[in-house]
C-alpha cells in the first residue's frame, strides 16, 4: 500500500482540525473536501493546499475506487444513508465510509483528550 486516498465530507468544527492532521500526514492524499458552506475554514484550508473543494459531496464520492476512505463528519443521517446506498448500487466494495464517531475517536486519541463534534442546522439535499 502506498498510503490512503481520502475524501472528507464536512469542513466545519470537526472537519477542519481533522483535515489539518490529514494534510500533514505524508502517507495521506486528500482527494477532495465537500461542504454545503464553501466559506468554512476547512474549505479555505483545502484550497490553500490545492485540494479540490465542492458543495456537492457526490462529485467526490463518484471517484469510486480511486477513494480508499470517505470520512463523513457532517453528523447528517441523510449523508450516511446516501453514501451507503451509493456504495451498494455501484458495487464499490473497496471504499470505506468512516463515520464521524470514529473520526472523533481518532482525533481524541491524537489529542490525548476527548474531542467533541458540533454541527449547525445545515441540511444536505
């Protein structure tokens, strides 16, 4: 394995610090970051590093098996449902969907303290 090719969905209070860690890891290639609000700090951070950004997460997910891990830090059940359905429909048995709770666990371990996620009222359509 040559590392991890990752897509991050959610660029807010949880996604931004996570993205910062991912961008600093030499074994991670961030293929794109999606959020409904393209003015969030995580979107700006991604752009600074030349990472593709979009307000339509499916444009990144549709890269199919080019993506090793999709990290969903939106906290939106509709996003999780859409991701799972898409993976089944396309027969993508390569890409893993990483739930926000797992991302928070990994960030907490890295920080040496419990990290919590927060979300606003934006809904994915």
